C-alpha cells in the first residue's frame, strides 16, 4: 500500500525552525506554507544583513514565512493585500509562540510609519501590481536601503527586472537556486521613474460610468467578458432587499445591482483590501451618500457573522489563488451562499464552462438553472 503524501509543515532556516500552515486550513491540502523563494530570501538576509537602523518592511508575504522567521530578531512591518494572508500570519505567529503585537500588519495601501531599513518583496504575479508597489516602496526609501525581491524563476521575466531598474535603481539578479531567484535593487535617489499610473480607470458604456480600479485587481482596466454576461442577468425591481456582491473586485456587479434595485441594501465583500477600496470609491462616485456595507473577509463569512442574511448573492468566482489553480475558493463561496441566503434567495454566478460549477451548485443547493451560456462562459442560478 502506498502511503499518502504528508505536507511538510516545518520551515528550517538560519533564523530557526518554524511550524507553518496555509490558511484557511483545508483537509487534504498538500501544499506547503512557503516556497523556495522564501527559503532563499531568508538565507540571503542572514548572510547579508542590512545596515543598522530602521525596520524591515515585508511585502506580499503569503502565509507568514518571512514575517514569522524574521520577527525573532527584527522590527517587522508586513504589507499584504490579502485578508487571508493577515489571518495566516496571525495564526502562524501564535503557533510559534510569538506575540501578534511583535508585527505591524498593514494593508497594501498603507505604509510603515517609521524609518525603513530594508524592503523584502515577494514578487507578485501581476506586473501592474508590482509596478504600483515599487512606486509605493520608492517613496519610503533612503540611500543604502536594500530592496530585495524573491520569486520562482518562472515568474521573473525581463519585464520584471525592467520595473525594478526603472523605479528603484540599478538591478541585478542572483543565481537560481531550487528554481528560485532573488532580484537585488539599489535605490537611486536621482532616478525619475515617472508618475504611478495606478489606480487606473475605464469607461463603462451601459450605464455610462467611469470606474476606478487599483492595480492587481482582476480586469482592473476593462470590463471582462464573464462579468458582462453576469451583468445582463441581474434582476431588477424591489424583490431583493439585501444583495451581496461576493468577491466584489472594483464593485461593478454590485453597482449595477444597486441601480436596478434602488431600495436594496448592498454589501460588498472581498478578501482583497484593494478591491474594497476600489468598490468603495466607485460607489461614492455613482451613488454619493447612499449607504452600503464594505467588509474584508473569507467568502461570505462576514455576512454570516453579521447575521443580516441575503436575498441575492452575485459572484464571479476566482478559479486560481496566485499561481495555484483549484476550486476551493469557489466551493467556500457557494457553500457560504447556501448558508446566508434567505428562503427563496438566489445565488447567481458566472464561470468558465470547463469548471463545471453546475455540478457543485446542484450538490450544494439541490438545483441549478442555466441563465446564459456560450462556448466559454455560463451564467448559473441556484435557489435556497
């Protein structure tokens, strides 16, 4: 009999041994809470300590490998766009008997309040997000502060290095190790990187709105085809009094739902702080003082915790988590819909046909109706 694979949970690096888990915890998850790029970064920082003075600013730490390991000897401030990443970092600090107060957790739109002594950035998949973050980082640098990027070699391209060179200063790369690589940039105070192009805007034709989107959001610069198909199926009238835009992105789905249902209460939920900031800004542009609720969290957990329930949940679920593909996020969204919908309430989703969401929805709700479909996308509705 072949033994089942066991997920490695202990990271051993020069800073010590640390027990780390991914978040949220999922049965059968065989992925580690760190990668070779985290390991490479921690060895490099140990072998090449930054000049004395200033805090260590960590950006995009997925589950806390860098934060937990460096908190032992450094004043660490960690920026992430992910509510789930914040929860993972808190949980992993606790599991390693480290106080949560030892780390200052920041959203990706916030900045350290003290002097920065070193910047460690896990290179994101999105070039737009990297460009925006490097502009943000540059505004807090002073001569001699090292900026070190880390990523798997498959995600570091010429365009990646060009952004470091253009925005930060002279840039080199390390040798590859276990398919990971470091990007080493020297701050050039005299360099003019130009203006940060983010957040960006695009024009929605119907309704005629100009919508804002922070870098890194799905379709931040244009309306994607799947969302367009979902928008066409949003019901109008006053039957739905409590509507949730789940995984709201820039909020366009909830905005259209609000326009078609002027008496409804709208809630916008996403695990991305940038998404919520975009949705809130767009809501204020379109509806001014009309109230709405914006909350970061995992799926519909915030709605369930608030106890408000919902008559209609609208969702274009993500089918990937950074570089990892899978349906775990969509499954949590769908089961959350079953939990918060009132009797007779509806969940309307759009997805790629090959994802077979209809099978998942039938399993959860016992019913699923096709509202629209083509060769690539399908819009589905399930009732509570």
